[in-house]
């Protein structure tokens, strides 16, 4: 996945239009678009409600291009954003992102 494709100064448009869910429910809570040398880029999405969301095949577009996996009966919880949960779609290996930013094991990462 090429997480950042021509992002430039258009990140504000990304924040306003990246997700199909209403903004007051699922937020882009962090954007690491120009990390220190050697560190990977990422987004952090946050569900600020007590409602779980089925994020199967959700897409982030507009400078960042990512599609969440489709629903799988082998792992049905993998595509649900739990209440008050933060998740991180990333363009590098999950291990590299976790190590670079000391991401806790309870935070789910998606990618590359």
C-alpha cells in the first residue's frame, strides 16, 4: 500500500472527507504525514461513541489510499471498530510501526 500519494497541502480535505461515517462518530485523530527520518507514516482512527462500527471494506481516500479488509467468518471481530477504540492503518509493516512509535499491543494496526 502506498499510504501517501501526493498528499502535499491537501491533508485538510482528507480530514474532512476521508471516511463515509459521520465525523462525530469516527474521527481521524492523528496524522503522521511527515515523520522524523526513518519512521513510517500512519493515521489513527478513533470511534468516539459506545457503538461498534462494521468497517469491512471502508475506504480512506484523498491523498491517502487504504481499504479495510472484507468481512471474514474466520475472524469476524477483525472488521469491527469497537466502542472508544483507536486503530492505525499504516503503510509499512505493522511490526515496524509498532516499534517506531511504541504502539501498545492492544492497539490494532492494519496494513500495509
